[in-house]
């Protein structure tokens, strides 16, 4: 006999109805004086199916079932595997801004733990078990003392970040989602003020071209710079290839693009094909190379190997990030561009070709890239 699906918990029903929820509590001076062992002054809790951080490049959306990059978490509507995203925004006494612990929530135990939803973050952090007792509040139990600690920090910093004995359980009231977003935005890094992330500026089904041509005056003042001209582009052919792989719904995960460089020594443009994956504030784009003697090489891998002059299973990586206004920043810390012949593991870029500030150009400026 098949096992009956567990009845959705109240908090799950609220998420299904409202999409993304915000719960919070700000403790006043009188409460904190009466609870000297409580270190938490502000606690905001955002939970739902959609992204919890507005500035990240990874949209944190569940991938489509047809995608080769679909998440392993399963169907979001499956009550026995109802994983969802969460952000715990915790401000300790005396701190000016919160710590942001992002993670996932899911059913506790085979039968849902009697309505309990367990939430955890990266590095095996246990945020706690959540439930709603009345539909307007969220109860968070079992918060671990090391929720905000960093294993790589020194002992003094870890001790300061430890929660107190009275920080094990919280009863938070529902607030407008805008309040949690405003609290989360306090943790934004400086680049978040530069505007929308690349995943919003650039569209999955729209070609683009960014680049820069360096003037003789610039090159004269930067004698160690190898690059004379650079382009980063995504054309109609790349879009159609990604569409055939069902990658467009997962934008920008798996996005194909090309980077073309003309060096001072070589007046002929050299192009590598890259596949990108969003990670926090940037896209990591990898150009895979392949031993031409192997039969399982893709055409792009063979072309990359030919351009790089390599016959081994290597790769090159560049990093894309939003810039001010309409600009794009390209990071090349480890020889990710075709600047000079090199085969082997990552090697740091030693010239003035580590960071580029690229401007949008007409598509015709990237033709052939």
C-alpha cells in the first residue's frame, strides 16, 4: 500500500498562498535588560520559493525538469520533499547591520515531524525548526549557538559571534515582505549599488556585444598590458544552441558566450567559447579544452584547444560582474583569455590584463566572435 503524503504544514500552506513570507521581531531596551543572556537584538526571517537576495547573480529558482542542470531537490509541490529558500537576518547587540545566513528548509522526518519544518544553511549550519501556531506568527526553535560563527575566524571573533543561552527560540510576527528585503539589503556589498545584476540586464534570448578598443595612449601608459582589443559576446547561434539544451529557462546557468582578444603581438583576433554558471555576485565562465585525439570532444572544445594550442583536458575561466551604469566588468586572474600560448593548470595573470571595463557595443562590433 503506498504511503499517504503528509498533510502540508501551516507554514507550507502560507508559502503556497503568498509565495514569499517575512517574519520579524525587534527587541526593545526593556526586553534586552530583562534578558541579559540574549545577544540577538533584531531577527528577520524571509522564506519562500523565490530568491531571497536581490543582488546575487544566481536567481535561486528551481530549474525546469527538462533542464540538464535541474536541482536535485525534487518537485517543489511534493509535500514530502518541500525544499524552499530561507534567509535568516540576525543582528546582535551593538552591531550596525545583520548577518545573513541563507539556506533551505524541508520536512523533518518521514511524516513531516508533526508540522515541523527544519531549516539549515551552508557549512552544515542548523538554523532551526519552524512552525506557525496561528497563521500570523512563526516560531523558530532549536537555534544553534554557532549559527553566526565562522570556522576560519580567530577565537575572539568566533566568541563574539556565538549566540547566548536565551537565543534558542524566537516567536516572530509576520511583516510586509518589503521589511525583510530592506533588512537583507543592509548586507549588500558595495557593488550592489551599481544596479541590477547581469542576469537581469542581459536576456537569455537576446544577443549582446561588449568590448573595448585600447588607444595608443592607453597602451603607451600600460606597457605590461597585452590586450589591444577585447570583445565578450553572445550571438544567435549560441542562443539557439542553449535553447536546444533547454537552458534558457535556467538563465544564466549554462549560458554560452564567446570572448575574443586581439593582442599587441598578434593582430589576428583569437576567440574562445565559454559556458557560464552564476555564483554569488558574478558569472564564472569556463572555456573547456579537449584532447583532439579523443572521440568525445565537442566541436567547441576542439576549437578552444586549437586556439589555445593545447591538446590536453584543460580549461580556462573568466569572471563577469556588473559595472556601473551599463558597463560589464571582466576578471581574468588566472590566464582565462587567449593572450599567449599556455597549456597546464591555472597560472596567475602577471600582466596588466587582470580586469577589463567593457562597454556595450553594436552587435556588428562582435561579428565573427
